[in-house]
């Protein structure tokens, strides 16, 4: 290769480099200093819908991609065990209620009358026993009786007196009825039974699992017939109607934006929609790892959320998009 050719190639390379730098300078000169551009990814609220009761999945009328409305049933857990428990709880409640009514009602008149008769009988026996004792004391004093006969009569009298006291106490107890503490305990057993029934009724309702938000089923985590535990996630519902774009801006740009400001958002396919700034983070953080250049990753940035108009369903979670907004006057923090 001749020296002239080498020199010609060098001159050609320098000419190309000068033209490239000139073009780059022209682009920077044409760049709008009032325009802020940032790239990010679309996000949306994802709800993992779980079961509040354990059991077998009896029905699962959804598929991935199915639209669901808020409150729509997306799964149902078998209720057989819950119904059996409810039947038992109702029977226990009826028993507790019967005991409470019995405590409140007190003794039956027939029982009181019977106790009164026993008192009178015991009093009559006491009178007879006292007479026998008095007679034996008199016979012993006249020399006709014995000390043993007198002691036996005294014992029968004391037993009759004790029988009178026992019968009188039983009569008083029947007339007084149940103690307040016994009634309170019976009432508490009724309340506990009511609470158990209410708990089982709630479990009956919870066996029908409903979507907490309107959206699209983006993941089905179980199949019909599976046994699930309490708290197990059954499906993921994504609120695709209210997505947002998350971007990160450096600190100098924060003073040029404000909450509620309108934003132009464009997808990689070139479609454009409107958005609105709804959140500006008050704390700085390192640029996320998905930013490609090391220079950008070394900077501290602030997270900004842009609510998107998604009436036509254009935006999908994870979709990359670019936000462009005109710098606003005033402090946008």
C-alpha cells in the first residue's frame, strides 16, 4: 500500500469524524431545553386473591385472561364440613338457651310444695323425738328409766332437728331460685354459642371467594379439586383499568414538574396517550438496574408515577414507554 493511499484514508476518516461531531452538535442545538423526557415501565395493581377458609376447591369458573368485576365469584370452597359444624353449633346453642331459661325461671311450684311438706314432716318428727326425750328424762329421774334409753332418745331428737334444718335450707334454696352467678354463666354459654354460629356463618360466606377489584385474571394458581389451606392464594387479578408509568428523574428536573401535570406518553410502537403525574417521591434513590448505561446508574434519582388513560386497554403491565412533558414553572416537589 502506497503512502498516498494511507494519507487519503486518514483524511477520509477525519472528515467523517468532523461531520459526525457537527451533526451531533446540530442535534443538541435543536433539542428543546423545556422538554423533559424519561423512559420507564408500565405497572398496575396486582391482587393475590386468597381463600379465607380451608377445604377443597369445588368450583373455579375463571381462566387466565378472563375479565372479572369487583365482587364477582371466582372460586368456591366445599362447604360440607362448615355445614356440619353449623348444625352442631346450633344444637349446642339450643341446649345452652334451655339451661338459661331454666335458671331464670327458678323452681317449679310443685318442687317448692314438696320441699315444704318435707319441712313439716321433719318438724313433726322433731316434736315426737323431743317428747320421747322428755319422757325418758322423767323416767330416769323417778328411777324407772335407764341412762341408755335417755341417750338414745336424745340422739333421735338431735337427728330430727338436723333433718328439720336440712329440709328448711332446701326449701329456701328452691324459693330463691338460681344464683346470679349461675344465670350469668348460663347466659355466657348462650353468647359463646351465638359467636360460634356467627363465625361459621362467616366461613360459609367466605367459602365463596370473590374478586376484590375489577380487572383481568392474569394468573390462576390452583385447579378445581385441589385442597387449599386458609390464606392460600387462588388467583391474581390485575387492575388493568388504572395503570401507571414509573419513571426516574434527576434532582434538577424536580423543580420543573408538578403534581397533576399532564404528560404525553408514547409506546415503542409509536402510539401516544395522555397521562398525569400523581406521585413524586420525597426521597432520592439509586437509579434502578434496568437503566442500561453505567453513567446513569451512578446517579441519584427520584421516583415519579404517571397515571395513564387506559380506556382502550393499550397499556399492559411491564410494557416499556416514554414520558415527555413540558417543564412547568414553580417548584414541583
